[in-house]
């Protein structure tokens, strides 16, 4: 009877023993590298083995986990040997795991998912709470490593446009790009010639699948722009100032000459909201279900579209409002005013959260990028500026444009588009989180009319431009986030999925009061009220329950617990505490003295008159 | 010119046939998930509200007794079987799945004071007011036989409690003294006394099985070691302890149900300060039982309610009451840690869920994942004032509610008086005594 030799038992163990213990069983992928290494130097493997034994099997504290989990450099696929440096671990069968240990993850990717602020130290607290906090931190770190590892599964790569040695990408025109790309992408470039109904405003739905546009002379239409299927087309017989999709493509808010109207996807008027009149700009906050409207009368009104109530009507006291944008990171509304300031608003406050003086003339356009770190503004002084929004509100870069930009838009990957007259300029930065560099435009495009509205399509490399000649859909490679999240906004979702998402989204509607500059503030310790509580408790109880009780020496063995020794021990501890206090006060004193003394100079007789 | 446009193939994002599941690609990039914290907060708030909506702990009431239920016992082997003794001397065996009485014995004349099962589950012991200890078969008599105890021991005094050893054929009774019996003999192996008062309950330690604890009406809790003929030590409290219960997971921890409305968790090794004082009841606590996990315990009180306390918290996490439930005399936590039974004065045994909003029955994996996620969210945001208020809110009967208010006033007055006393006397002459130490009168070894 013949037996088929098992694949694992091809090399007899005896032979292996004769050759030496260090020889590893070979794998098909390491045919060349391992045997040479094993034969050439029999020494090193032994050393490595010893190293391996020295290494603790399971890292104890956070630092060591970090070291083992995260490789310092971004992973390079060229060096398979480097990756195995921790040493292949031998199992009972003698087989080796060629990729022993946890898979390494590049630091930058982990950083992206890290929610911990390492700069903040853990507060001094009880050991019990402290250990719990530390455990939570370790867990948080593990989660970010896991999330970083899942980055590998993302299917799509972002687009790009590169000029061949020295070629200026700004000189590449749309026709060239259309010619170069595949048919499906080329179909995304189109022009709608609608000269009759005047300059157009446009808006993409949150999934990037639908496009709505409204002309000054009353033409309103919405369509599935990918398949070019028209959903509705109406004429409202009134000037249309702005148009915006609500949470899904089924509802459409149109700011008309007098009032705000809401239509469904078949063009049927559902509501006419008379409390919002003479609206100039609309913004929809999707997670709060708030429609923010800026009006000619100077009011910023928040309308809750899920219940149909006006949440807040704020008087900006700055005249006519016609520049508005939202910060997608924290849902703060930014208004541009004619005196050159940009004010930040939340429905919870009657006053602006902040005012930033941006330009010498009036502000013409404002845009904020998706991470909420950069704000681009353009003013009547023909300047285009980029501000840092993380606390300091300082300008990072500025540039004077020949005409000044009337419209600005940020893409998901941080590209900045500006409409100046009938030209659209696009600037690109280094990456997603870096500000766009304003020196050299990435792309330019001349249109058949003056720009009236700009928006990058989410999840597609497309920039929609509304102008006096109609609508143009431009191709901008590298503009959009390539990998969408199916549970947040899925361009390919079915009707059922949309319905399910709608219910979920409504259930977790964030209350309007929670809008503030830092949306993560809710997860932090409320120190102010904690201290207030402590104070109240102290008042109520008449003593501080957290104070350490005075030291009581513990009774010791027979003979050592005499009164004298007890007193001695007590005195020892008291002295130590006293010394600590003195040391602390001494440390603080010299700083005071230095401040008090005048710098240098001998004492003068006139010093006595100095007060 | 090198150019690449983002171009997705719809086929890789849309399901192939209608029978497939929808494809949901994920990207965990934080910029695609804005408002993470506020949204989680809203989810946590919703989860907390739903928890209160679904909090319907009452499952069933087992009726049949013709007098108040005085004692309960769990079956050591079968989850569905429960034994109960009533004030008219009747013992009933219940099937919890059918929620029916399967067997009934007229065991004693007068009260059944105590009932306990043997560790093997084949028989059980009862003690009654008629000064007898009786051992019964669990299955009942076969056809044609008469209902008779396996053994009957006639004692000299009334027995008030009984407990069986967890591993050996030994049981302990209490009355005038603590007696330790061998099952084969009709006289106790040893009797232990310390003082002259009647002892109300005796309990074996489930981990260190030689240890016993008892509590007597002269306000003390006495600990014994079965291997010695004398008691170990005792602690005297302010008021009488009704019963004690050992923690099944930590051998040295036990909880005492006291007449002064509180429960005291003691560490056996340091009896001078209780580990925790559990306050919330507004009347004497009559019975206490630990959950098999050792993390919570349930207490029954004369104020017509039962409460569930975490071991390390001084306030209860749950209170159960019904309109018809009178003074609760005995309470037991079932061995699967999912249910609670209580026997009360008005002849009923009630079955409750240990976790009020838990869904019973088999959960699908998605349900399980959802409950786990919600649980984690609730934990994460538990200290937010709005969420805390909702999760803590319990409806209470008017009598309990008003008594709580009254006692709050009384406590405040006492505290104020103490503060004033400290303030107006010579500094250091009046010491502030912590709430824990206040209740312990003395520890005697």
C-alpha cells in the first residue's frame, strides 16, 4: 500500500537534526534568502533566540505595547526580513510563524484615529480612578491601532493629476483631461446650457448622487446627475436666491424672493415658511436637522426641519447677510459681513461665539474645510486668505487675486476652488489636513458666464459650477474622498437603505444646544462644576471628607509599641510633612524676590521716593 | 500628463441579486464621522430612556399558600424548583417554569421557621415552632404511601433557623444556641452559645465551608468555626441584625440585614468597621441574599419593597414593589443569577427579573450586539446630569417616598446637631465619628 507523503513531513526530522538545530523549515516564498542566511552564519540565530527569550511575552505597560504595535516608520513592503526581526516563534510542531507577533502599523495612520490628547496629563486623582483612566487610555490606543489596521481594507485610491517634468497642471484644460480618462469619468464632465433663466445656484446632496440647481429667474430642477435622470423641473415664477437639499434628496429647500419654500423630489410644494422671509443664503446642518437661513433683514434663523419649529432667530446686527457657510466639523455657522469681519454663530448663544477681522473691505465669500481647521475668505480688497480655526484664528497665508474671488469652496480632500468672474481657480495642498498653497493653482477653467455658485461633489472628483450660462460639471482629479462609509452616506444606497438610514439619523439627532466650537467638549471632565460641587459639599458638611486624616502610628510588636516610640514615629512623619511644606514655599519664594528687585543698578538715594 | 480620476465600479458596491445582503463598505476615518461625541451622547440618552421604558421586572406571582410565607429555599441542582415554608406550617415545592405548586406538605404545627435543602438535592430539612427538625424527601411519597418525614428530631427548645453544610452531611440549627448536627444522629455534635439570647439565623460560609455566622437578638453577630467547640468572635451593632448572608465569591465578606433600616457589609478579618453601609430602606431589613456572581445582593424589607444593591455601593440600584405586596419576609436570588424571588406576608411568592430591563429568551446576535453597545454607551456617559437623572429615577409608593423625605430631614437635623456640638466645644474634645464606625458598638474576641 502506498501512502501519500504529507506536505509537512517531506523533510525527515532525523536529517534536520544532523544538519543542526538552527535550520528553519523552508517555505516556498523564502527559497533564496533563508538558506544562505542560515548557512553563512550559524551564530546569529542563536543570539536571536536568546533575545527572544529575554523579551517578555506580553508587554506590561502602555509604552511597551505602543512600541510593539506601532512601527516607527511607515511600513515598507520591500523588507520582509526586517519585519520579522522579533524572531519567528516556534510552535510545538517545530513549524515557524514567518510573520510572528502582531502586524506592524504605521504611526501616521494610527495618529489619524487617535482620539487621545497626549499633551494633557492625567489629573491627580484617587488610585482607583486613576487606574480606571489608564485602562481606558490603553483601550483607546488599542482601538486606534485596530482602526488603523482596517485601513488596509479600503478599496479605492484617490485620483491625481501630475504634469510631466515641469508641465504646469494649471494649463491642462478640461478637454485634455476628458480625453485622457476613462469613459465613465469622462461622462462626469458636462455643460448644461441654460442661458434663459440666469445665473444658477447649485447644491449636491450629501451622498453626492443628486444635484439641485435654481436659476435667478425661477427655474428649479433636481436630477440624478450620474445617470442624468431628471427628478423634477419646475418654474417657481419668482426669483430664486439659493437652493439646498435637506437631509436626503427627497426634500429641497428653495429660498425664493419672499419666503422659504420646501419642495419634494417631484416638485410638489410641501411647505411655505413665512417666518423666514427674504432669505439670501441657506445652509443645512445634517446631524442637527437644522436649516440655517441668512436674510436680507440681518437675521440668522435656525429652522428644525424634523419638527418644523424655529429653534433660534439671531439678529447679527450687521445689515444684510449674504455670505454664509457652515463649519462641517462643529456645525458653527460663519457669516461674512460688509465691515470685513467673519462672525461665528451657534443657536445656543445670542451673541457670536467669535468675530474675526479678515479683510479691509467687505467679505465676499467664506469656506471651511471638512476637518474644520482651515477657513478661506475672500474680500472686496481682492485678497484671498486662509485662516487657522483651531483656537488662534490667525491667517496662515494670503494672496491677492486680480479680480477677487466671489465664491469659495473646499473639497473633501482639502482642495480650494475660487470663482473669480468667469474663471474658476483650484488650489491644492500637500495632503488632507494641510492648507492649500496659494502660489500655484492646481487647475483653472474659463466658463461661458460669470460664476454664481460653486460646490465640490462629495465622493466624486467633480466640481459643480453654476454660472450665468447654466451649469458646468468640471473634472478635478483628487478632489474627493475615495472611500465612503456605507452607514453614513452611501451613493449607491437603495431605497430601503435610505429609509433605514433616515430613521437612524432622526433617532440620533443632535440637539441644537450642543453646537459649540469644540464638539468633543462633551466627553471631557467638567472641572468647573466639579469644583463648585466640592465647595458646596464642604460648606454643607462642615469638613472636607477628602482630606487625609492625621497620621496614627500602627501598633507594632510587643515592646516596640511603647508610648515613647509611638510619639517618636508620629513626630517623624510630622517633621517630614513640615519639611515638604518648607521646601515648597522656598521654591516659590525666589521667583517673587527676583520680580521685586529692580534689574541691575546700584541702590540710589532716590530709591526712597519710588513707590 | 498623468491623470487618474476616481472611478468606481458600481458592481462592487451594489448587491448582485435581490437575495443577497446589501454591501456596506466601511471607512473609519474620523473626518467622515463628524460629531462623534454628541451623537454617541444622544445614543446613550436614547438607550437610557429605552432602558427605563422596558424596565418591567415583575414576572409572576405564585399563589397557593394559606398564610404568610416565612422562608424560601433554592434547589441546589434544579433551577426550576423552589421550596417555601409558610406561617401555618405548610411547605410547598414549586415549579418555576410551569409556575405551579407541584407538591405540598403539612410539615409543622405553627410556623415553619426555617427550610434548607441538602447539597445533593434529594431531601430537605425544615424546622418549626413545634420544636422539631424534620427531614423530607424532595420527590414526595410514591403512590399509596403516606407523606412522612424521613427523620424527625424532637428538641427541647424552639428552633428558629436552619442551614445545611455545603459539602458534608452536617447541618446547623439555631434557637437558644447554635447546634451542629450530624444527619445520622439525633443529638447535636456540638452546641455553641455566647450570651443568653435567642439566635435568629445561622448561615454556613459557601467557600470556607467550616465557617458559620449567626445573629442574635442581643444585637450581635457571632462567627463560629465548626472545627472548634467555641465561637470565633462577635461584633455588636447598634440594633438587632435579622439575618446575614455570605458572599459566595469572597469568603471573608458577609452582609448583615439590620433593624436600623441599613445593611452592613463586613470583612470578617476586620469587624470594627464595616466595609460598606448600604442605606435606602425605610424600615427594618428582614432578609438578604447574594447573587451567585457576588457583585450584587438583594434585600427584603418591612417597608414592602425589595432593593438590589451593588456590593461596593452604599445606595441601591433598583427597587421593586407592587401595590399588593406587603411586608417582604424572605428573598432569594436564583442560581442562574437572572431572577429574584420574594415571599411576603400576603401569602404570595413573587418572581422578578434581576435586571429589570433585560429581554428574556434567546437573543439574536444583532440584538446582543446592540444591547452590548448600548450598555457601553450608558456606562460611558453615566455621569452626565441628564442621563444620570433618567437612569436613577424610580417611581416609589407614596408611603416609602414620604418616609424617605422624613428621614432625610431627621438625618440632616442629627448632622447639624453634631456639627454644632463640635463647633461649640473645645477643639478636639468632640471627635467626628464616621457613619461606618458609628454603628459598631464593640468587637469581642
